[in-house]
């Protein structure tokens, strides 16, 4: 009898000790519980029971937060001209940009294992040459350039918006490419030319086209490849493309030859040229305008220059720092084929396709602004 009384007392004391221990654990861990109320309630038991309960719950919370962060931070369409106008079909047609911004996969890292890399130098080209208002012009000619006079002279362009093509976009060096990701370096196997239109200048041309068409300006984007398999003779072949389109669409008034630049060497570091737009990197552009070199084979070069100057000013008004100084030089490069012809370099070979596409959007809006003013003027 005495034994049973002692046994009952012992069981009672053990029960009391268990209750007190649970209360003590809950009191100590309550702040942690409150800080992670967004976890599944099934984890509360782990918090107050398992020795490593807090660590278990926090790991679960971190995994949930990481999943949400990855979902929230998937690259969205770069800050654009009109958020309601930018459609979503490009991702399906040309490949999802979100995949391009993700870190390299283990498979990709393994594929480049032991491969030499070269640094990418991020920089911005700014002041240089003649400053006029908010932009710069580098005059490489012997011509005494009067920028105010050229800007004050009306353009011989009349945008009608009647459904007929008024802008031609083409690419003399069609396979000029961009990188897929912003790594801070490039692999030795990286090729700066590709026929994959997801990563070359034709993708930028599509961005420009979409913006212009959102302003009801009809565009022909000719993606004919002129530099593959042979780079030599590209300008002769692109001239044929120009003539073919002008003959088919005599309503065309503006011609854009969209290229991308290359700055620096692998061994010393290639340069990517960027400015910032609403917290995002955008590739810098360079507008080129040529003139007669004394052979009298470029009589209408001033008409091109006047358009180039207006586009340079409009671009800097829209996105300050995106435009490198306008390059005015003794060159022809098929710009004599028709008044209103420009050659534009968008980024370099180590800018990402995302940065180049954003530049294309802004360039499209800038050109639309210039052409809209001409429409109002008429």
C-alpha cells in the first residue's frame, strides 16, 4: 500500500514537472513564434517540442521567403514607354527574358568548368565634342557645323500615318549579338555574332518597331542577313535590301540601320556602355550621320544630319545619358541611298540583350516623338 502511494506521488511530480517544463519552453520561445506567424501551424509543435525546433521553423520560413522573393523578382518588362501598350507575346516568340537573368545552372557552370574568362568593364560615355543644349556632337569633319541653324531648318519628312510603311528598319550586320546574362565577365567561348534572333540586333529592331507602331507609324522591319556567311560585302548586300524596299514601298521616309558597337579587347577588358533608367540598366546608343567626303556622291547629307540632331536631342530629353555624343563624320555607309537615313549603334557586344532591348524601346519612343512633331507641323 505504501509502495502504491509513493508511485502515485512520483507520477504526480513527473506530470507537474512536464507541465512546468512546457510552460517554460513556450515562454522562452514565444517571441520566436510571434516573429514567424506566417509559417504553417503544423510547425508550432516543432517549435515547442523538438530541441532544434526554432532552427527547423526558421529554415522553413526562409525557404518560403526565398520562393516568394524569386517569384516577385522575376524580371518584368523593362520600364517602358507605355505599360498598357507593351504586349507579352515576345516571351513566347523569342524566349523568356526571366530565364536570362537567373544565375547560371549547375549544368552550365560545369560546361564552362576550367574555361578562361575575361572581365567586362561597365562604363558610360558622356561629355565630348560640341555641347548644344543638353547633348553633344563630335564633329570629325572640316565642316563648320552650325547646330542651331540645322535644327531650325525644317525636315523634308512628312509623316501621314495612312497605313502605308513610312519607316524601314534593317541591319547591315544582322548577326551582331549581345550577351544573355549580366555576369561581369564573358567566357572565352562567347561569340559576339549569332543567327539566333533572340540575341542579335534584329531583336532590338523589333522593339523599335513595336513602339513606333503603337503611335500608328507603319514600319517595315527587314531581317535579311547580310553578314553571314561572309562579312565582306555586307554593305553592298544591305544596299540591295534598301533598294528593294524603297521600290516596293515608296512611302518610306526614314531608314534606320541598327547595329551594335564593340569597345575594348578581351585581354584588357571589354566595355559595356550603360546608363540608368528608373533603376534599370539601359544600353547606350550612338547615332551616326555622314557627309560628302568631296566626291559629290552624298548631296543630301544635311537632311540626314537634321534628323540625327533632332533624334539626339529627343533621346537625351527622354533618357538623359542614354545617348553617346552624336558622331558626324565623312562616311557614307548607305546613308546616301535616301534622305532620312541613319546608322545607330545600340550597346556593345558585352551589353545584355535585356539592356539593348530597353534601349530599343526608348529609341523607338524618341523617334516617335520627333516624327509626331513633324506630323503636327504639317
